[in-house]
């Protein structure tokens, strides 16, 4: 199962709205076939593993990181494929909450006489499939917040200079993070100040995440790099319903951007509405790269599931720009709490990984 989970994780960021599933087929201690969900979501992991195993799959055990699907879509159900191949035993990590499956895959297997074991490495699988599970259960993608800060929690000098707080090793880690997420999200202020590419670079030939900008009035420079690169990959612009001038709507639509109107909360986009809009479009995993106002709004709404904190060994001082905007916290009991998952060195920087403290350990 550990191998199946590792294989499935290879599809993170490239298979949405499908889950990134891994499958290993074993008999007499020998691996006969293995597979993971292909880019775009098809073919499924079980289909690829069965193709490798061929006729040797009869009587074998299939380890699958998520309950096999039971519904007819563009391909037949994986549960039926396992039955037809003569698999004798199926071991899964967790159930699939998709209402089209939701126990029906396991039921199909048992009805056909296949032995079914569930709950193997369930905690690890829940973390690997967090994006898919969050979208199924809450209607929104999971959110990873990336913070690159100085020792004193600043993301830029008073003048706005921020390149580069962290070193090349930590920045490479950011590209790996982008590669494992369906989309990268920033606010309009960060887009105007940094004009970032938001692409995966230096990681080989692979697909790019959807670039998403939260800009209530679409006040983004039409002469900047973002506009010039609009057609280079998916670009989605979240804006206030009725808040963006028609000329800006027409201009960005003409450049090939997808425009997603969402509700407004005060003078900002409603973070719950933003994520609901992304979930409705199939996004399961979002990497938020700032700025401080957007990060604070997601944190304050309880929508940040994981944090990747990149700490550099320099101090900027109180005049520098803080990593987070105001959260309106009056007592420590109101502060969002996170649980440490691990720490690693990246050149001269330190990267710590956190998850929401209210999630199952």
C-alpha cells in the first residue's frame, strides 16, 4: 500500500478533478503490475496496473490507494475491471466519498466473491488524497499556503523589494510545490508588484498549474507580463460580481483569460465564495503564494489546510512588510493553530511543513 500511495502521488497536480490513485498488483510476493492515474485523469491506476499484469492478474491481490470506482463515465468502472481480470483480493486505504462510488465499488467486488480489506494506511491516504476529499466533502479545494519570510516574519522591505528573501534551493522547492497543485493563487497586489510567472520551471517536461488571480475590480496592468503570457496556459481571474468595469472584462476575455465572478465581502472577494467557485470548476488543490491580505483572509476564514513556511536567515525589521495582513485576533485562543509535519533544510534556508491542528493526526 505504501508503494501504491507513492505511485498515486506522482499524479498530484495533473489529474484533477480526479483523485491521484495508485495501484499495485501482487501475487506470491511478486509485483505483477503497477499504475497511477494518468495526466488528465485517464486511464485510471487500476487499468494501467491490470494491463501490465495481463493474465497473471488472475488470483492476485490488488492494492489500491482509494476505493475503485463503480460508475460508468468515459471508461467502465475499475471495480468491474478488477473482477473481469480475476483479481481474488482487493486491499484499499480509504473509501471514496464521491456519491457515484461511496461504498459501491467495494460492494461490487464483494458481490462478485472478491475478498475486500479496507483501512490500510488510511491516515496517510487521507493526507495524500486531501484535495480530492476536501472537494467532495466541502465543495472546495484544499489550500496550501506558501510563506517565504525573514527571521522576523517579513516578506519584503518597506519599499517592496522581495527578490530574493530565500535562496535557489528553497525556490526550487516552490516549483515542486506548484507541480503538485492544480492551481496557483495570488492576490491582485502581488500580481501588480511582482508580475510573477506562476509557472513550474526546471522540473522537466510537465503540465502547468492553472494561474489564478484574485482581483475584485480586475485592476491588473494590461501591458504587464501577466497579460502578455495570458495565452501561454490557463489563466483564471476571480473578480467581484458587478465590480469590474466592462472594458476590463472585455480586455481580459479577449486575451484568453477565464473570468469567474464571485461574491464580495466588504471591499474584498469572499474567500469562501472564491474557493467554492474553484471547486465547482474541478480544482482540488490550490497553492496560495500571497500576498499578505489574501493569505490573512483565507486563514481567518479557516480555509488554509496546510502551510509550507520557508524561513531565511536574514532580518528586515519592523518597517518591512509582514507576511500576513490583519486577522482581527484579540486572544490566543482565536488564533488558527497548525500541527508540525516536518522540517527540512534547503541550502541556507529552513522549510517547515504544517497542517491544520483540527484535522485527524
